[in-house]
């Protein structure tokens, strides 16, 4: 029959999801109805062709009914089974078996090939798609070569060529679809991973922004605290000491009211101290170096400070420098100069000394300043202003109004140096400050 010469045409639509969720609803209905439409058409053709051969017709009709019942029970009425690969593999295998028997009996059943391909592509998972598609292609080739005499070499060659022509492109299409689907899945995973990475990055950036803001706040607070401490030290080293000296000179002038020369000398000293204190206060506000360090080295600045202090208080002060003098960091020179000034101020206020010695020692890796007096000394275990073992006690210092040792210790330890105070009653006092000796401009 002419209808048997070209059965098994290529499918025009291929499903990619057993739930049919990626295909519009009207197309889903067509695809689900397609096998039944083809079976009805083939039953009509079979009845028309075999109406006189009732025995063979009954077998064909029974096989068609079996195929329809198989599709209805395994696929159409059981949507949940479409998500179970093993059941769908059994369904496709059974359908291909019934399809193959029908094609062997009557080649026009090759027109059922599109429905077989649709189910194979839609329901089988890789790599089961390859044998399923190959089996459908072989059945289609069998239908297409029904008129070839397979008992001859020529007929077998035609049959083999038909199998190759059907199997190779359809298996290639199956591989292409699987590869494309794999790529899309991998691409979706990459996009999801990138999205997750972006979300984590955004969260990290937000956290970093919060930490940055917190660090800025802490830095501002630390800067404000440092500036307060600096101003407190500078006020103590300039205004407080200057005012103390001025008061001392004015009191001495008051006591020398009957001695015009002595009175004038004390008033002149008080006026000089006021000018110097005012100048140092202005320099402290602008964070400038003390005047003695502007024009001289540390050793010369110490000699100048000690000389003016000695002339003011009438106490002998001697400055000694050992080692090779060299430039230091400005902060180190300032800390040692202020330490010397504070130590001398304490001698004038408390020690009742007759002699003070200042020794500036330049060593390989450190620079030390020692200030020793022969005064009355004190007991470090009982003096709240100086603290136990020469360590400033902030409670005692605050309570007695003293800030000197605290300021000295903050300056020296801020440069990774050490400050020690040694004293005992009747044995004088020794203040020793030591800082790293890094050249000017090079961090210690």
C-alpha cells in the first residue's frame, strides 16, 4: 500500500519537561491528545484495510486498545507518576514494545512515531534517552523499509542505511538537548551562586561600613582624648609652673618690701616668668616646640632651662652630657625637656635641695635623662602624689592636685620609654627617663 512507503516521519515538537510546565496550556492539550488522535487515525486505516480479515483485525485493534489503555493509565491519569523516572522508563519501554509489534504487523503504524518520540524525549532522563530514542528510530526505520526485501543483501543494506539515517540524527538531537539543558542548569547555578555571593558581599560591605563608622567614631574620640591630655600636660608644664613661679616671686617681693632692690628683683623675675609662660602657652595651643628647642639641641636646651631655673630659685643646677649627641625625634626631645622642667619644678616646691644634677646620656639605642637632687626625699609608699615605687597614682595625684608624674609618665611611655622615680627620706630623689634613640625623621 502506498501509505506504508513513508511512515515514521520526524517529530516537529519535542518536550523537555515531564510536567509540561514550560509549554503553553493549549499546546499541552494538543501534545497530550496527539497519541490518541494518531491511534484513532490508525484504527480507521486498519479497519479500512483489514475489514475482510477479521482475525488479524481483532489482534491489531486489541494492540491499539492496549496502547491507549497503557498511555491513559500510566501517563494521562497519573500526573504524579510523571515525576518518577523509573515508572516513566517502564511506561516508555512498554509503549515502544507495543509500537514495534504494531509496526511489524502493519507498517502504516509507523505514523505513530511522532508520539513515541515525544514521550521518549519528554519522560526519559539522560542517559536513558539515548537507547530510548535509538529504539524508536529503529522501529521507524523498520516501518520506512517495509517494502524492502530484507532477505537479500540489497534489502539489508537499505534497512541498515535507514536505521543509521534515523538513529544518528535523533541521538545527536538528544545529546544536543541534554548538553544544552545541562548548560542552562549550570548557568542557573552560577547565577544563583553569584547572587548569593553578591548578597554576602553587600552584607559584608554594610558590616564594613558600620565598622568603619565605628572606627571613625573611636578615632575621633581617641583624638579628642589625646588632645585633651596634650593640652593638660602643656598647661601643667607652662601655665601651672609659670603661675607657681610668679606666686613664689610675688610672695618673696612682699617679704622684701623694706628692701627696694630685692623687691624690684623679685617683681622683675615675676614679670619675666609671666611673659615666658604666656609665650609657652601660645606655643602649646598651636602645638609648637618649646622655645629652647627651636634654636638649640636638647643638651643646650637643658642647659638653658637649668640655668634660668637655678638663677630663679638660687639652687645650683649642673647639666652633664655623655655619649655622642645626635638629633632625636621631636616628640622625644620634647618629652625629655618637659620631664626635666617638671623634675626641677618638684625640686623647687618639695625637695629643699641645695644642688641638682641633670645627666643626658646618649647610648646606642636609647637616650636617658637623670635628674638627681640632694633634698629631703620622700617615702614612695606613703606619698599619694608620687605613688608606690615611683609609679604615679592617679587617685592620689588627683586628690592632691598633682599632675606632674602622671604627665611625665604619659609622655615617656607614649614613646615606648620608661620612667622611674627613686627616693627615700633624707636621701634625695632621682627621676630617670629613658626613650628609644631613633634619628630625627626615622620611626623608633
